[in-house]
């Protein structure tokens, strides 16, 4: 298994994208560029340990007790609510906002968690992974961000490790934009987010937060335990544009991580 045993915070660490809050996900393309005025980063005076001091709205980043990401080690085996994906094809809408590579998804796709429907808004990537598995980070992590009619968020995480070329990802990577903050709409390319999921396996579930400011809590996290493989070249293509965009792990603070199917 290709993992990164320790996490470093190099000087070239990059910013990430704000994925939205339970009150305002920015369900469509608006979310792609939100957060620039906040001037937060992954290093130095604007790094993760200072996020809570940068702006009043970011207070949870410092004081919150239900923050993400976390180390998923020791998940208690449990019978979990069903996780049913209903992802449809979508034309490729991709943006490099200087923080991450994000794909904005066409309306109509969703996931049902215990019968509750959450609509897929977008997915994006982190390198290295933000969640850990038994003290180790993977090469990358995919986050699929969903929102229900009450404004509640559910995020499905997928670990990514170095291996063979991933054909579905290659369709996306073939249109990685170098220009920042300009969404590219590639109508000739159709993608399906389901193609980025592992074939089968268990998942970790817990209650957490956004992993970027404003660090809003109450996010339902579902991290699939089986990683998908992408090539070293595909990993480097992402890092060339984004470099480093992973928040350190946070304490569980009495929260339970459940493991099941």
C-alpha cells in the first residue's frame, strides 16, 4: 500500500478551496472561487493553527470539538445506514482555483444515506490525503460533496494510492486547467463520479466538519476504506498545479468512528 507515514508542511504549501457550509454550500459554480478574500493557507501566519484567529467566522477552526479530518484508526464495527449512489453522467466542468482541482457536477445526481437523499454538488482532491488510516496518510484523497434539502452536508471520501493509471481520472486530467479561477466546460467529455469509487469494501462513518475555513461542523463523513489506484504521473500532474492542500488531523474528542458496509 502506497502511503505517506508522516505529514510535512513545506514552504510551498498551497491554498485549498472552500467547499461550502451547511448554511451555504454555493451549490453550483459559485463555490468554485469563494474564499479568496479570507487569505488563509496551509503554512505560516495563515496556516491551520492560525485559521481561527483570521476571521470571526473561522472561530470553529480553533475552538470546535467536532473537527475534520481525523485519524480513522480503531473504527468500531457497526451496522451502518445504507449508502446508495445514484450518479448520472455529467459534462466536464472543471476549475483550478489555485487551491484545488474541482469538478462542478450537473444537477440530478445524489447519494442516499439511510434513505435520506443528498445531492452531489462537486468533487475535488487533496494531496496528501487529509484523513489518516492507522497513523498513515495516502497519496491523495477525493471528496464528493453532497447537500440535502435542509442544507445538511454529507461528504464521501475516497483514498487514493499510487499504482496503475486510472482511466476515468485520465478523462478529467486531460483537461486540467492551468489558468486559475476560470471554469472550463468541456461538453465533448462526459464523466460519471461513480467511476471514481472503489468496487467494494467497508467505510468509516463519523460526524465532523469542513476541512477548511469556516470549519463548520455537523458534516456527515463517509470515508471508503478501500483505496483506488492512480499512476504516479497522475499524482504529479495534480501536485504541479496545487502542490500541497491537506489540513492536519484533529482529535476525536469523544466522537466515535464507526466501521461497516
